[in-house]
């Protein structure tokens, strides 16, 4: 029997870097223009007033103000209805 594993035989020893996703500014917190409000993968949170989406779906504040979260009903193409969270800056 071998006393050591063969080189590169373990597949689970590699790890990716953390992405630090999530909500960065919670409800009623003040933000400056250009601040990151949410880092996300995909469009889980939708942009509302005074916010915009970056190319990696990051939600940024367009103007300085306070962050507000709201829910909005929307209908998908197949007729199913969902609630989506909308991010506004007032």
C-alpha cells in the first residue's frame, strides 16, 4: 500500500475566492451617489427610483439619500405571479 496519495488525485482541495455578495446598505440607511446598495448574482432585487444596475447586477445609488425597500407584484410570461423586491433611494 502507498503511504501518500498520488499527485493531483484529490479533487476537493481547491477553493474559490469569496464574492462578498449581499445587501450593503439596509433600509433607511443614508447613501451617497454611486454607493453600492446590493451586490447580487442575477436580478433578485430590482432597481427603482434613483438607482441603477451595474454590468454584474450590482445595484448602485444614483443620488444621495436614504434606501427604501418595497415589494412589487409582477406576472411572468407563463402567467405565474411573483413578488419582487424593489430598491429605491429617496
